[in-house]
C-alpha cells in the first residue's frame, strides 16, 4: 500500500470506530511516506496521527508528531494548513489556548 491508501484506510477505520487499527494504519502511512521520500504526505500522515492521539487525550504521545509537523516548511504552501493546526494543538496541550 502507498501512503494515500494507508491514510484512506485509517479514515475508514475511524469511521467504523476502530481507532487502534486506524493508529496502526497511520503509522504505516508515515513509514510509506518516508520510503517514498514525500514530505507533503509525510506531513499529512504525521499530522493525522498527532491529531488522533490529541483527540484521545494522549498528549504526550501526540507532541512529537505535532512538533515534527510544525517544523515542516514548504515554499509552495502545501503544508501550511496542517502546520497551523498542529501549532494550535500544541498551544492547547501547553494550556496557552482553551481546548
């Protein structure tokens, strides 16, 4: 499976109420994006996993993924949306913004 297929699978699993399996699919998406050397998909996969962990209240586990997203830069703006959302989640985790 490629990164997009893993991301789609994770979305489907979440829709069926299977967050544990979705978490595994997102980890696979990260691995696939690294193997493909695709920074945009890697950022999307990291954000999706960080967001899932954040929503589950697993802040300490979410932080490394969200921080990796925030550190991502692309001149074309292709990762701006997840970067902004990840920064907001990190501020919420730190208590700088309400959840």
